[in-house]
C-alpha cells in the first residue's frame, strides 16, 4: 500500500470510528428504551394487568427493542473487526 492509499485508509478509519460512536449512542438509547418498556410491563403485571392488550403491546415493544439492540451490537462488533482489518492493511 502506498502513502496515498494509507492516507485514504486512515481517513476511512476515522469515519468508521465516528460510526462506532454513533452505534454506541444507539445502543445506549435502545437499552434505555428497552428498560423503560420492561419497567412499564412489570408495573402492569404487578397491578394484575399483565394479560391486557396494552401489557402485551408493551411486552412486544420490549422484545422488538431488545432485538434491535442486539442487531446494533452485531453491527458494532463487525465494524470493530473491519477497523482492525483496515489497520493491518494500512501499516
């Protein structure tokens, strides 16, 4: 890899690092939202309303948010691996 290509690789790694930060923010927000939905469902369940349509919708939202969080986590892990691979090439 010549100097021009290394500079381009370094530029790409900076962009990827920024994307990692965005994914971190997404994970944090999704985790917070998931916990809120879980708390809402627990409150409904404690009041004996765990079998209502609203409680089921809250529980479904919790599962969907949890799945989304897992997908973001996987994207984060993949992007970290891509950065490491690019670092190896750019040396």
